[in-house]
């Protein structure tokens, strides 16, 4: 019997992905230490601080998106999720922003988790590319947030 081995290269996670996972572990530890009474206010501070660190184009999108979420879905609690702004309902992340800079992408994204329940037949989008926030785009986002929090 001959033992043959195939040469496969597995790069695993990128440095950026590993950094995001480390940030998430740190976020979980921080959240566990926080009082439930101050969690929303502390989450707000964390999100605003993270947004302030972003490159100007991503920062402008994230600031406007943050304002939209607060206006359309005030019940959502801001928090960091893998080092990015996110908004939770009953402790579960409902939607999140990912800057283009974070993973060296062409565009920022707005994503929704399965908790958002935006199901629409057998196929529907869960992540949206963002390049600019026009009034029409803001209206679409507001409608998605309204559906997701209903």
C-alpha cells in the first residue's frame, strides 16, 4: 500500500480577519463586564469612537448610517461587532456596517443578520454595497430597518 500525499496550501485567515476576531473577543469580554443599565450608552460611545477612527469616506457613511438607525430604529442598541459598528435587538446583532478600509474593499457594506428576518422568497440580499447615501438610498435603508425591527 502506497501512502500518497497531495500538497495543498491553506492560507487560513488573513491578518485582517485574525485582527477582527481578536477585536470581537475583546468586545465580548468588555460587554460581559458592563452593567445592563449602561450597556446601550457604553455601546453608543464605543460605536462613535470606532466611527471617528475611520477614513473620511467611510466615516461619512458610518455617521449618516448611525443617524439613520437611531431615527428609524431607536430600540436597537449600538455595539461593536468584529470591530465595526453594529446594532442589536434583544442582544442579537440585527445589522452592521463594514467599512471599505477594514478589509481593503472597493466599497463599504450594510449587512443584516438572520435575526432581521428580511426573508423574501427563496432568495434575498443580506448585505448591501454602499458608496453614497442619497435620499433614495436612505429611504431604502429606513424601510429595511423598519421591516427588520417589526
